[in-house]
C-alpha cells in the first residue's frame, strides 16, 4: 500500500513538472497533424482546429484553479 502511494505521488509530481515545462501536447484526435480524414477527404481537425496542439488536462486544471483563486482574493 505504501509503495503504491509513493508511486502515485511520484507520478503526479512528474506530471505536474511536465505540465509546467511543456503545457501543450499533440492533439489526440489527429496525432498532431492538424487534419483528419472524413469520408475520404482531409478536413481540419475539429478538436484542435488545425493548430496541431492541445492544452494538457493538468495545465487546464491549474489554469482554472488559478482563475478561481484570483477571483476570490480580489
């Protein structure tokens, strides 16, 4: 049990560092290409809108927490 908790804390810390250093990741839907094939034709990826990158979930959560904290401490 203790090893599992230590592994979880280590993973969460590593992910937090990754979100701080590299907040954007390749889009999962288009694999960072910016386009998907629909009905045999290439179209702009609807998830990333052709930008090829997406904001990581951890970074999105951090930004939301920061906005909420700033709004509450004005």
